[in-house]
């Protein structure tokens, strides 16, 4: 007999049809969702079920309209259902949805990626960011003939076993599993240290001398909320890897083609040995990639001994969407427009919070930002965890009530798209003014 579950009801409740749909979904899907954050567990409100989207807006099954700052968690940089992308998808689908054989669109996409990233000479297309990072680690281990990986606390790199880990009991100690089903023997191959702490990285290399294959990092952390690198941090990681014959792997699944055509590497002037990409390069469809120098990438099968394969890698519909998206991003003044819109939103949110007497810290890099409820700087995961999560939950609920859809977690980013108009930004700021006042009243 199936156990029926009732969706969580927040203070402001959930639209009726979405509440009913979540109850039904819980009978068939674990937690009612196919990715955990979609359950809205971080905000104590049941999730919205989305019926359609267009431009900067999404519409739930109750018919409510929201200005969307989730953007499918980053891919929708052009906005939802962009006409050029929709046309490309339709034209590709008419020719066939999957062949399991090479296509010209795969080469075209690879050429665009290589042209954008100075550090990439060859690239392998895959279907998800998790797959890209997982294989990048395998490649780094094979190239260096070492086993240990350094990652940063709070940086999420997908759900492969060696990355679902938390820091050990002491600095630079091997990590412990953070998920059931991950053997300690696998978790022990990863060392977790604080983000933005180059001294911790130096200690890890000293303690594990000659054993570290790679440092894996989001060059701009965006999975604990947006946390930029402090001055010199990325270059110092680059230097440490060079000094210790380790590889530097940049997870640019979020930042690639988001911050600049060449991602965070272009913005900060630091090259990775292997770069992982996703989200935007799929144009809203499931696609990802990893790439690097030719001598590294040629270790992959069928040329080399590092095995990786995927039935739907380079899927023709996904590559059509990707090529259409990158054609727009790399041929227009897109990044200047994104910067202008995001800067306007940042200033408006900061002023609204100040006027309401709410302490916030806004971290923004380009078109991604986070609004942390704290008066202190936020530079690492410990800082994020010390923010006022209760105030964030109240703010989220109030913004949703006023038609603004934010990420349902204090540990996620806001994404501004090219479809967000000045009017959208103004309406968002007005909603924030009201929401901050209610947060203040409910303190």
C-alpha cells in the first residue's frame, strides 16, 4: 500500500493545484521530485509545479505568473523559449532525435568551446555536469598517476561518490562520506578544505606530499550561494598545482559562458588544466563537456587508456540548442547587457534592505548573485552557514507571494537573464522593499 504524503505548508501556503500535484507526485517519486532542491525543503513551503515559461517569466499550473531568477538553475541565460533556440531544436528533431553516431553539430559545438576558452585544445561532450567532473577527475588521476583530490567545502560538483564528502576532523585530513552508500574507502581519496583559504591548500599539499592528483574548485563558488574568489586565490592555486605536479580543475558548469565567453578563466586571467562545462552549453537541454590541453584529452578512449562513453553524448537536439545559444552569446553585446541588469538589481536590493533596516551582504559576479542575511562579509561555506536562514525563508515566501521566483534555498544563486527587462528589475526591487519590511516586522 502506498503511503500518501502531505506537502509542507508555509505561512503563505501553496497554490492549490501545485499542492495537490505534489501530494500525488509523492506517491510515485521519492520526495515527490527528481532533484532534491525542487522539493522546497529549504524554505518550508511546498513546491510550485510549472506549466510553461517564456522570456523572464514562469507560470505555475494554477496560472500564476512569476519573474524567474532561477532560470532552470542557470542554463536559461537567453530567457525561456528563446525563438532561435526553439527553431533550432525543432529543425534538429525533424531530422531525428538520436543517432549514436557522429554529427557535424558536435564538431561545431566543440569548435565554439575551444575558441572561447584559451585553456581548451580538445573537448569531450557528455550529458551532465556530474559526468563531466567525474571523468575530469579520472583523467587527472591517470595523467598524474596519483590518487588524492582536493575540493573546497561548500562547492558542489555533482553526485559522484568521491565528491559527496565532508571535511575530516582536522585540517587537510581525508574526508568522510556525506551520503549513505558512499564507501569510506572512496571518500578517503578526497581532502576537503575551506574555500578562499590558500594556507589550507598549502598545508594539504605538505601533508599529502606527492599524492595529490588535482585541485577541484569552482572558480566562483555558486553552489553555497555566490562567493567570489579573494584577490590572488585562483592564481595561488594555479601556482601550487604547478609546484606539486598536480592538475587544476575548474568546475565552470555554472560560470562557463555565464560570466564571459571564456567563463571565470577569462574574467580572472587564470587557466585551468581541465575545465568542466554544463548548463548554458546545453541551451536548456541536457548537455555538458570537459576539455583541456590536447596531451591530457588524448588520454581518453578511443585514443588513450582512460575510458568514458555515453549513448546520448553529443545528442543532436542538445547540440542544436547549444550551438544556437552560443551563436547569440558570442556575437552580440550580451555580457554588457547582463552586467547592466544585474548591477541595477544589486543596487536596488541593497537600498531596499538598508531602508528597511535589514542587514544583508550581496555577493555578485556578473549576472549571478546572492543576498545573504548578514552584515558580515561572506567568503566561505562557514560564513554562509552563519547567516540568518530564518530571515531568508521569510523573504523567499514574501517574494513568491508578490510574483518573484527565487531559488528555494539560502545556498543557491540568483540568475539574471537577457530576457529580464528594466521593468522586471523595477518590479523585483519594489517587491523586495515590501518583503524586507515584513522580514523586519517578523524578526
